[in-house]
C-alpha cells in the first residue's frame, strides 16, 4: 500500500512538473518599437557580414595545422550550389534574430538547427548567431523550466556534433574582441551605478515629501479643529454675553424680561454645547474610515449629546470589545482619583484606538488593558498577542491623532512590536500632585 501510494505521488508530481513546464512564469515580452528596430539592425548587420563571408569563401581550401608539423586540408563548399547553401544558412540564422525577444525559444531552435547543418569549414556562418540566440533565450524566455532544459541540450548538440571546432578568429580582430566586451561592461557598470544613485535620490526625496506632507496634515488638522471650535463657540458665547448684560440692567425694573433674557442665555449655552459635540462627532465620524483618532469602530457616534467618556467607562468599552470576539483583560492599579475631563478623555481614547486596531489588524489575538494611577503620572498600556499571519497593516494615522491629544497634556505615546509577539501601546500622562 505504501509503495503504491509513493508511486502515485511520484506520477502526480511528474504530471504537475510537465504541466507547469508548459505554463509561462511571467507574461510574454512585448518589445518596444526601439527594441524591434535594434534587433532588426543586429540581424541585418550580422546577415550582411555572414553572407559576404559565405560568398567570399566559396570554392576556397583551408589548411589548418592541427599539430606541430601536421596539417589538415579542409575544403569548403564549392560551386553555385555550395554558395547558395551557405547564403541560405547565413540568412536563416541571422534573420531569425530579429524575433529573438518576442520568440526566444523558437529562435534558439531555428539557429541551433542551422548551426548543426553548417559545415565545419564555414562554422562562422552561424556560430555568432547561435551565441546571440542562447543569450536571448536565457534572458527573455518566460518559460523558465523549458529554457533551462533547452539551453544545455543546444550547447551539447552543437559542441558534440561534427562541427565541434570553433571558428578561428583572425589575429587583427583579437584586440577588438577583448576591448569591446570590456567597454560594454564598463558602460553597463556606470549605467547601473547612475541608476542606483538616481533611485536612492528619488527615495530620499519621496521620504522627505512624505514627512513634509505628514507635518502639513497635522498642522492643517490642528488649524481646522481650532477654527471650527472658534466658529462654534464665538457666536453663542457672544449672544450669551449680550443677553446676560441686558438681564443685569433690567433685573429690577422688568423681572419678566430679565427672566426671558436669562432663558436666552441658557438656550445659547445649550446650543454651544450641542454644536461642540456635533463638531467632535463630525471629526470622529470623518476619521472612521482612516482610523485616525477616537477608535471610531467602537464609538457610538450617534450619541453626540451624551457626556464625553472617561476612565470610569472603560468597563463598558471592554465589554463591547469582548462582544466582538476579542478576549480582553482590564487591570486597574493604584488608588483612582478625579482627573480633568479632557485628560480622562485622552486616556480613554488611547484604550479605544488600541483595541480598535487590535480588532481590525490582529484577528485571533488576546488583549490586556492596564491603567496605573501613580503619584505623578497616569500610565495606560494596551498590549495584544498578535493575530494570524497576513493581517492587513494599519495606516498609522490613529497613532498620530493620539499623540496630538496627549501632547496637549504633555503626555507621550510609545508604540511598537513586542519581543514575544504582538503590539504594545503605552501612554504616559503627567498628573498634578494632589
């Protein structure tokens, strides 16, 4: 049973290998017009050179010294038929190079067949085209498995056939064949260095632009909040001042009108508070999609007129988070004492934002909330154990909003991954000594 299972697995692996070999590892290359023109120029230049070589060497006899004092006469194709045969081979091998980027494997097969058919005495007709075809298949073919198998086969066939003697290079061309590759390598190295430097410069510029954009966004957000709060409060407070002054002047002479003025003051105060809550609710709702400030997914923004939350409502917040399926432990150490409402709200938002991020980006984790009342500072820490691999990362804007909140009270925010896995958010807020 085990042997049969092993054989079936081997056959399945072989079928997958054959199937995968037929599939491209990437999209087929679509050369640009400039690439087509360059390849056509290469094919034309090599074709003219090899055709001229074939015509010029027809009916010639080559004498090669294969050993000291031992010479070998190598006749070349002669007659009109021999010349036509050499020209045909040169045209086929060189002309195929015009398609070397678009169909590299097909070009390799055609040039290999032409090289195998080339007589040993005129191997120069197709040898250079064969070298270019091998290079093109290795660089441009999307069928990597087939290419890795075809390249050694082509090289072995050409090397072990009767045409195993490489073409002889005349002495006057040796220096050129050495200097040209060196020059090409030097130009390529310089181009690579220039592109690397340009890429590094662009990356630095992009980082500076992102930092500047982030700074402008923070400044814009501060200005927008200040402007909206000013617009909301100024009108109602101005009306309240006028009505209160009028009530003071007519308090003794017209108590009924003074009462109406005081009612207007009360209404203006309520309107100012309502508008303030609407503005803060608008900011929270606008930040829901971005995860900016306030832990929007867990906040009940419909209750704009409810009192702003504080640390005494952490149990309710943790309970709502537990209802989403995230286990959360809450620990409070130190003697709790009354704190400024804005400071409590900032600490509450730290817990809210951290738990929201855990729900969003750490599915399957557990979280721990710690609130520590110290003599000189309030410490709020939220940690999680980390979620499943592949969880989406946040934008980080929520942490920016928290830092802006804490900065109002000279507080600091420390965030980062834990050595044991997961994430940690810690806020330290100075307190006045009681």
